[in-house]
């Protein structure tokens, strides 16, 4: 199930890569799911998700960086990310509304880091490959030391997957 399909956003005459059309599709999918079908997509400019759009990529969809940039995809839940959070009666976090990137391959091609996720309590990555990151495969800024200790085994697993190019096919990563 999805709300928007990338095929509804063809590459415009003046566009030499797929980043502008994917960005238009992301921008049009506020609080929804964007379906990205099978194919190789050239990304010459970073993609920014600021509207709580989730990505459902075909397992053979590949976002390939073709130019230098900081990250291929930057997700920022912005300062209002708490609005999506559901709380228990005691004030502890129960869940948020299930934001995710599922499937596909983000190939930074040595020109960028793969994925930045900021301002999210819960974000699920499932069956996604992140590789050839210039500095990072996955970056979650401002992680506390206690959370970092929790994630060390997972980071080791992810690092092995990125380094050797294996597909991450484990339990979803939640941050």
C-alpha cells in the first residue's frame, strides 16, 4: 500500500538525473508512503525528507549518488516530531506513527554518506542496503552514550554489511 507512486513524477525535460523528480514526489507525500519501483535512479543532489514521508522501495530500486554531497537522503522530523509520538499515561513514549524506509539500495558511490536520520523517536529501516558511504552508512546525530552502548552490536553488524556490501536483512532497526 502506498499513497504516491514515483511514476506519477516523470523526469522533466531540463533534468539530467532523478533527484528532482524524487524530491517532488517526497514533497507531495506528506505523512504518507512513497512507492519507488525497480530501477536505477541517478542522484546528483541530496534528497530531504521533512514532511514525515516514508519510502517503500522495490528490493531492486537503487538510488546511486553521481555527485559529491553530504548525504544521499536526510530525514529530519523537525522540531515538531513529538506531535507524532504516542505516550503512555505515565508520560513514557509508547510509539510514533511508524515512519520507515523499506527495501531498496542506497549506494553513496563514495561521493556521500548514505542516510541521516534526525529528530525521530522511532524510525524503522527494513530490508535496505546502505553501502559505499564516504563517511557514514547510517548517521543518527546527538545519540546519547547509553544509546550508543545499546547500538554497538548493531553498528558492528551494519558496518560489516556496508564494508562487504551485503544486504541488511535482519530485524528492523529502530531509533
